[in-house]
C-alpha cells in the first residue's frame, strides 16, 4: 500500500502534467472538426476536475498535524 504522502505527490504531479498539456492538446486537435476539438477539450477539463477532486479528498484525509498547506510532499520517483 502506498503512503498517503506518496499518493498525494503522485496526484499533484499528474494534475500538473494535465494542466501543462493543455497548449499541446490544442495543437494536437487543431486539424479536427470544431465539434471534435470541443469534445477533446471537455474531456481534458473533466480529467483535470476529477484529479483536483481526488487531490482535495486526499488532502482532507490527512491528519491536521501532518499537513502543512504551503509544504508539498516530496516528488515520487518515476
């Protein structure tokens, strides 16, 4: 079982990856129809929203004495 700090760090890393990929997504879908472009963007937005919700859930499960809002856990190794 993964430690909570590791899981939080992993979800934070995934969220950053999704958010940083938006400009690249726009380049990848530019040749698609407007409807398909919008569908891809909605899907990406839904993934980001779900990932944020998962991060919030994990952060709320942290005991108050272990969680410091300004202090992120160490990045997990890939």
